[in-house]
């Protein structure tokens, strides 16, 4: 069993940066690829970034590419999402999810951390 807890969200101004963290409980964290999602009110959930189990492979959505960076520290059971040059349209609930690498289904989800960007 793995529990995911996100943190690092908050209220910022346009152009600011935030670094989100997702800490996993359990000793099997390094077995999982980790993805970051967001969902704004009235909008569909959006996959932002994915990182492989060892951190060597990353994939970004077009909305995240160039501004967001995903990374992980398996020794700390943590995956990060560095977000730069934030825009009001980045306002959403951000959460992480774990899946077996290569699989499409997710095994575990976090509860999310709210990011609000004011103009």
C-alpha cells in the first residue's frame, strides 16, 4: 500500500514560481512511475508530466513544457513539480499519481494541493 501526500501549493502572483512535492509512504515508491495532474473547476483532468521509476525518462504535456520540471528523489520517496512563470490559467488542484511503469492504469492517487495564481 502506498499513500501519496502533496504539498507546496498556495496563492501566488502571475510570474511567480512554486515547487510542489508529493511524498509517498511505503518502501515500494521506486517501483512506480509518477505522474502529475491538475484539474481546474469545470475542466477535465489534465496530465502535466510523467517521470519514470528511476527519473531517467520524463514526458511533458504541451501546457507544461518549458515552464514545469518534474523530478524525483527515491531516497526521500518524493516526486517534485517545479513550476515557473505561473499564469492565472495554471490555477487548479494539482495532484500526483503512481503507476507501474509502462502501465496505463494508476495504482494510487494523492488528494491534491491547491495552486491559485492571481493576475
